[in-house]
C-alpha cells in the first residue's frame, strides 16, 4: 500500500470519527466546534455526532442478542459535583452572601471541573481558573441561576442505568457500558466525550430546555455508541476489511455513520416507538418531515458512496459531504433509523445487531427487507443500486 493510500485511510478514519461520531456527540450549538463535540439540544435527539463511528467505523462482527442485559454489564455514574459547586456560588451571589475561597476551591477541585479543564487543555484551548471565576460571576449567568438549579435537580433524578439498559438491548451479549456522565455549567454551550480509552466521560452542557426524559433518551443514544465500541469489532472482520482497496475501506467506514440511526432506535426502545416521543413538538415535526424524504436521501448517500468508490472526491470533499449528512439530524440519522427499523421488523433484532456490527451486511440486508416490504405497499422504499451492492465492497460475508 502506498504512503498516500495510508494517509487517505488515516484521514478517512478521522472523518468518520468526526463525521460519524463526534460522534459523540453533536455540540449543543448549531455548529460543530471540534472533534469530540456535538450540537445544541443533546444531539437534538441524542447528543449526537457521536462517538460513534469511532465505534461504528471500526466494528464488523456477527453477534448474539441478549434479551435481558444483566446489570453487571453496566457501570454508569452521574457526577454532578461541578454543577453543584457553581450553583452554590450563584445562590450565594443572589442572596448577597460573601463568596469565599473555599467556595471556589469546591469548584476547582471538583471531579467535573478537573476533567473539563484537562479536556480543554488537551484541545490546546485556554482554560484559566480566573476566567472561569469571571464567567460564574457574570450577570448573564446570574439571570439563569434559577433555571440551571432546577434543571440540575431534574437531571440528578434521571435513571442513567435504565438508559444504559436500553442501549444494551440493541448490542451484542458481550457488550459493556462504562462511563461517567458530567452535567456541567461552563462558558461554551457544547457537549462532548473525552478519554474514551481510559476513563470514558460524557460532558453535557446543563441546558434548561432539556427535560429529564429527553436527557435520559440522549444518554441511551450516546451510551449505545460506547457499548458498541466495547463489543463489535472482531479481529477477523477487521483483518478482512483491512485487505480491501483503500476506497472500499473508506466507504465501509462511512457506512458506520448509519449507526446514528441505529442508536436512535435503541434509545427509543423499539421499532414501534417514535424516536422523538419525549422531544419538543417542533423536533418531532422536523424529524417526521425529514424521514418523509427517505427515498431521496438514500439516493444522495448512494451517490456519495459511489463517488468515493470511483475516487471522484478529494479528502476535503469527502469530509464536507459526509458532515452535510449529519445536519440537525440528517440522512445518517433518518436513513439509518428507517433501515434499522425495517430490518428488525423483517428479520428480528439479532439480525439487525449482526448487520450493524458488520457494515458489509447492512445494505444488502436492507435491500432484501425492502424488497419484501415493497410487495405489499403503494409507496415503495428506495433500494441501494446494483452498482453499489455489487461493487465488491462487501468482501466475504
């Protein structure tokens, strides 16, 4: 393999990890801020961009389905010490009480703050205690003190273990979910993941517009990504894919971005439950409108895959187009979700998990399910073209 090919593969993996998973999480702002960052509103139905082609892009395996995930597979903890310390200062300020150095030490020594600072410094960003003091004492934050305190109370009552169990129901039986979840009050209104290899952390901007139920739904989505990364890549599948030509490897990695839709299904709790059941009405309406464009969006993604296979796009163009399919919740979510729902309804959840864990099986299995579905409907679903499914991308299956 040439040096240029190696460079392309490395770049494409980065694209997928960003394009597909931060996945982890789409910043709480409309724009993507940086790797491992997600958009506003907890990925607008999960956190978002997610972690998680980091897992989805690397994983290829046949798996078994565990109907009732044992609790021992879950190690998830909500760490609220940073937010509690900041709220305590805001409460003192509102009551015109003196704010002592011990109050600030409580903030700066909190686990949430220490890890937040470590993450920001790892991104080569300035993060000084003095600047954070100024932020906490700002009039702008004082105006939101009540809403932040109320939201923190609601989020602290979230059932994070239940969210993890929702995720595990759509993962192989050997999957595990280990993560610390940090609701934080900070200057940047974004959310992200950090230190996935050693001590997985999910940082969530404490957003008063997000209900406890939405918070739990978002956690299930993002924890699914984490659980996936613990179980799905098998050495055999990875080795087989590594032997494919560069452009075919890139396409398979990009197909992992459909894991966003799979995580939507997992977080909802099943194929008959609306993925935005606990969202604001406008979010649900937007989703329904976007899902209605399924056929057209599938063909847009197909053209993208074919362009990559034919080497018609530069690295920058691959990144640009790939990111465009995230949108607020674009085709990576909607097309991925609808394919997942159809496969589960046609062949059962174990088959769906198998397909998601081995991207080589996803498109052809969807085509088979859609062909059956189309026999009994006046509104047929689009299929992936022979030019794509017979391209040889899939290797031995």
